[in-house]
C-alpha cells in the first residue's frame, strides 16, 4: 500500500481539528495521534467536550510537486473506497464531472464509512489513491486539471 506524505500544518487549522474531534466523538474513539515527517498532532477527547491539540513541528517540509488541482482529500485516515460498499458498481472514475460538495468516494475505518466530499467543481482527471489503499488524513484522493 502506498502512502502519501502530508504536512502537519494541514492538521493545525481549527476547522480541521474540530472535524476530527467530531468524528472521534461520533464513533466513541477517545484519542487519535497523527504523525507526519514534519511533526505530530494528538487529539484526546476529554470530559466536558474539550479536546486540547497542538502540533509539534519537527522541521520545515518541502511543498509537494503540483500536477493538477486537488479535487478531494481524505477526511480521515483509513481505507480508500471509490464507491459505497452497497453500490460497488458505481465507483468514481476519471472523466466524471462533479460539483462542489458532492460525495465522490468514501474512506472506511472498520465499520465506519466516511464520505469524501469534493472541495470544488470540476472533472476528475486522476484518481490518485488505489481502491482499498490505506490513505492518511488529508491525502489527495482526486485531482482535476490545473
């Protein structure tokens, strides 16, 4: 399984941390730790609904080479699933036009199925992750032309 490198700064945005904390709470998970080459982030669910989180940068990361605009990223670490398990005959494919906010694929973690939402409208030019591949949180899954 091939993994893509993601900078820890991707996880330090308050909205992203809130989304992760919400996924943890909904799925009765008490903690998650994310490690990247340039740092790590740990979110621990605490009584009262507060979860402290602070990234620990290790070094400055180099920006990855851009080959197209990112259409969708993994909302959580897990197994990339290009179609809903109950509709395996309709996976996301290159050439498909999608609208902003559309569910384009899924990431599964055990019995939990999390939708992958298109960040913008466009035509899928590349499905970056292979079906059933392990993907990290924030990994690029789909691209469109730049």
